[in-house]
C-alpha cells in the first residue's frame, strides 16, 4: 500500500489524464458528432 500511495502522489497528472481527460475527450467527441 505504501508503494501505491507513493506512486499515486508522484504521478497525479497520469491519474488525471487516464480518468478525467480521456473520458472528457470522448464526451466532447460524441457531442460534436451528435450536433
């Protein structure tokens, strides 16, 4: 658990990219195709 927490703290950008930016881009892409 210690190692996982350490990695998470060191790479917050990676976390944001995987769980925030990618889904957001997907949503924007769908909205653009819908309109």
